[in-house]
């Protein structure tokens, strides 16, 4: 069954424009936590020279991805895989780029370490890990939408919440990935694209 997320419509153009600078020209992009599949379909259409590999551990999410893909009929969009960030199976894959959109704030902190460690194994030297979502900076108080959103998440589960750029950069550095770029995208207040590169 095809699902929708309102934010996907708001941020997809800005996200695609930002990714254009960092994604390889050819090869595979492994998308982790594809959710509804709307980003996968939109980005696969925007980057036709890339093989787009969506994935999600939730069977309902994978069903939604398949429904969107069936409608879009894109030759470079692959069937969604059952991959979990904290499970080791996805680390055996190889991809020219890894993308993770709106996942880390709704998953336990261990997922950030798993994402960085796994990406370091999946990516070639110089390959990008692109992470999009709400982020804050260490020591800077949350305000506005970001503060409200963080409070809602933590009320649901104290382990969830808006993550700090610095905390993710530290996890990435431990895995051999360096923070190359931080872009604040205008579509959604507080959302950023962080781009890490695997060392040689």
C-alpha cells in the first residue's frame, strides 16, 4: 500500500539539488531507511545514471516503496531490501554512496554508530555518506520548531530526539569518515544535509 509523508514533498527538491554536488556520476546509491519510498522514486528519477537501492526494515515501508516504484516504472530503481542499520548484513554490500534521510532522530543513538561503521565498510575510498534530517549544534539551545519536535520525540521515548552534528561527526571520525560539508536546507526549519567522506 502506497504511503505518503508531507515533509517528503517539501524537502525533496532542495535535497536533490544539494545531493547533486556530492553523489557520484554512476554506480549504486544505497538508501537506508527509505520509509514511504517517495524520496527513492523522486531521486532515482532525478539521477537516472545511478542505480538507486532503497531499503527499510519495516515490511509496510517496503510495500509502500514497491507501490511507488510500480507507478514510477524507473529502470534504475531497484526493489527495496530488508536492511536494518544495527544488523550486520548490510555491511556486506558495496555502494558508491550511502544516503540516510530522516532516520537518526527516530532511532536509538546506537544507530548513528552503526550507520557510520557500516558506511565505512560499504563505501569505496572517497565515497560519500549523506545524512539528512533535523540536527542541532552542541551547546546551542534548541528553539522554535526544532525544540517542539525534540520535546515530542523525547516524550514518546527518551532515547529519541534531535541529534547533534558534533556527536555524529565524532562517530564518523571513529569509523574513518570525515565531515566534508554541512548544508542548512531552507525547506524545513532545522534540517541539514551532512556529507561525510570515507578516507583512502
